[in-house]
C-alpha cells in the first residue's frame, strides 16, 4: 500500500477555501439530495450577467464560454496538484493517469474556442466597449495553470494589481512546486542522472548545464521500452505542452477573425502579443531531446 500524502505536510496545493479540500464540507442530508442541490445549478445559472443595455444577444455566449473555460481550468489545477503529489511519491503511472485526464480536457478546450466564430465581428463590437478594461490577462486560473506547469513569469502579476488576494495567490504559485520541478526530482529519485534542482538550472539557461540535463533524458527516449512508465509520463507532459500551444494558436486565430489587429482590452497589441506566446514551451528539453537521439544499431 502506498502512503497517502498528508494535506497538512504539503508545501503547496489548492487554496484552502476549495470545497473539495475543506475540513468541514457542507453536507446535504442524503435523503433530500437532488441533482440541482448537489450541483448548485440554480446558483450557477444566476451568474451570467450581461453588461450591455439592452443586453446584446451574443453577450450570453461570450459570458458562458468564458465561465465554462474557468470551470475546466479549475479542474485542470485540481488534477495538476494530484499529478504532482504522485510524482513526489514516485508513482509514475498514477501521475501519468492524471496527466492524461488533463490532456483530454485541454483537447476539448482547443475545440471549444471555435464556438466564438459564430459571432460576427460587428456583433462583438456592439458590446466590446462594455468589457474594457477587463481582459483575459486577468484570468487568475490561466496564469496559475502556467505557473504550476513551470512557466513562471512575474511580469503578469501587474494585471492583478487591483486584487491583492490574486497577487498573493499567484506569488504563492511562483514559489511553489510545479510539474517540471516535480518531474525532474522524480527522475532523480528513480536513479536517472538528473542534476539536483534541474528546473532552476534549466531556467538559468547555461548551455553546458542544460546539455547535462539533456544527456540524462536521452536514455528514456533512446530506449523507451527500458523506461516505459517514465517514457509514458514524459510523453503525457509533451501532450500537455502541445495542447496548451494548440489552444494558444486557435485562440489567436479566433481573436484575429473577430477583432482583426485592434488592441486588446487589457492594453496589449492583441494578435501580435498572442502570436508571440505561441512559442512558449513548458518542457523545452523534452522537445529538444529528440534532436540528440541516434538510430538504433542491432
Ligand atoms: C471573441 C473572443 C475573444 C477575444 C476577442 C479575445 C481577445 C484577447 C486578447 C486581445 C488578448 C490579449 C490581452 C489583452 O490585451 O486583452 C487575450 C488574452 C487572453 N484571452 Fe482571450 N479573447 C477571446 C476569447 C477568449 C476565451 C473564450 C478565453 C477563455 C478563457 C480567453 C482567454 C484568454 C487568456 C487566458 C488570455 C491571456 C493569454 C496570455 O497572456 O497568454 N479568451 N484575449
């Protein structure tokens, strides 16, 4: 039997207010439980409040699609915590299991953005002004997701300046464990020749040190069948990276289709900025390792 990680001992994890993790969840009497009560459907359905007056027909689509994304982001963050717990306990295939779920959600999120193409550019202009200066830059959960994957960039904190509680949350994420550091530490504990604090070394960008990490990843990819669980997990991290990039690429094309090259409501150049994010990679060395593989000699 594997030991369960005590929630108290964790250096990081979900916010304490998360109902799934709260010490005293509000239980409903089971004989009275209904679908709507359990899922809080009436409460959720109260939360779509258009800003346009009179309400523009398409604003409902705009609100619902963003809320749906945020719910999925919540689940992704929840699954990421467990995937990291499993990596820290050396449960490679269990970590893989949770990552595969995240990847399936991301696959859905790539498709979902296209629903917005049914909104004409001219219809969006009719309520876009009412959204300013609100912007995707202020999606706390999206930034948490990036930070928890290892893409930690302090510059994004400025978009939360009016909400100190979000700044606090994101700062905590900046200092916390992430998928990349957990992955490297797990490999080291399993006996792979990964240097200690490899994620930090990687972020410092010194070519010689990075080459050492790459060399230690090479056997996993050179002989996948000798390292099958780790290979499967590594490839689920690549899937994670790939679907996140695909989301960025699909989002930027939809944005271009709807607002062209207008500036973003968050003050960025819009399409130009979003295009620049499509080259971000959470696990660059897992991509690079393919370039140093050598043909098998039997
Ligand atoms: C018509 C629909 C949409 C338009 C025109 C749009 C436009 C933009 C623009 C211009 C930006 C750049 C930041 C800024 O200056 O505001 C941005 C960022 C962002 N948007 Fe959208 N967006 C749309 C739909 C969505 C949806 C459905 C989501 C789902 C969550 C989303 C999530 C984000 C996120 C997370 C960012 C930050 C990306 C980053 O910094 O890498 N957007 N969006």
